[in-house]
C-alpha cells in the first residue's frame, strides 16, 4: 500500500518538438493527523496532507504505537495521550502536552519513515529501557558521546536513536505492515521519560526559518496551531548531534 498520492500525469502541448519541456513532477504528499487544545479546553483533531520531505515527516515520526510515556499517574501509551494531559519531564517536572502529531508508516520501500529501531530491554543499562521499545527515525535520546566531557551540563547531548544502532541492543527494523508513529510538543523543549530512557519532545531546531522557503514555512507552521512563528518553539534544552558527529568522534 502506497503512502503517497499519485503524481500528476498532465502535460502541456508544445508547439515544436524540440521546445517541449516535460512537466514538473508534483512533490509526493502523505496524510498526517494533528491534535491540539483550544483556549476553551476543547481538543481539536484534524487531518492534513504534507510534503513527503524529512523536515515535515520528522514532526510525527518519533514513537511507535504503544510506547510508554511517563506521566504523574504512571506510564501511559502515547496514543492515549492528548493535548491537555500532563507528562513527566526531566528538566521541568510535570508539563502539559500542547500538541500531538501522528502518521502511518508503510512497508513500501519509498517510505523513509519505515526505518525503525528496536531498543532491547536494558540496551542502555539496567532498566534503560525496562522493556523493548520500537522507535521511529525522528527520535533522539540523551546520550554522552565519547568525545564529550564526563561532567557538567555539556556532558550530554541529543543523539538520533538510529545513529546508535549496533545490531545487538539497538536493532534496525523494517516492519512488514503499517505502524503508527507519534510525536509530542510541550510548552518548552524537554526530555520525556520513555520506558526508562530520556528522549526529547518535539522541536524543529533553530534553523527552521533558513531551511524552508516562505510558502513552505507557512505550511509547516499551520501544522502547529499553538505556534505563530518559529521562535515560539523556544530554545533547545540540549545540543543535538548528527550521525556524522558520532562517526567522527575520536576514541576515548
């Protein structure tokens, strides 16, 4: 089953054969769902079509259906958490969820979001996590890379879970059937407690305005009704490292 809408096959007649230019292919799109809380407390849920591009897909593709998120009342499956519900964070205590996004990843080879990671129980140490977790390609976890200092606030960074795959405790997974993925946005960028691991809430990063053209930026912000401009996401709580940063880190 394809996750994208078919591309346009329309063409414009050319007056001369040598002047003909093939039509521009439309950007593939995919369906996503967002949930947010209105000022009167009502939760609104709506479906949208987004460009099938990483900057958009990363808003939704962090945690698989069933992932336990710690709340003041204990762990709750991510699909049961709605805007207005409270979750536990490492930096700011209890915070309300402002936004939840989700998409379906399919087994189609064209779907980048199907590249998941299974974190085995105790993969980061005893109780970290307490059981196996299935994690999406946009998820980042708090981790101390080998080239970072061992103490102080700069000793840890947010690292893509996929960059830590080792084939033993963090295993690449390609699901044979559809999987629903989710992400959560909070009032400030924080780390959620996910099955015994510290993993980040959604934040687009600090270069959003320079990454997207004006029209794309407007479409992106329309997915976050509680946000008016990129700066409203606030600062990042921790630095982020890429897979390349990890690969190029000198041995300890």
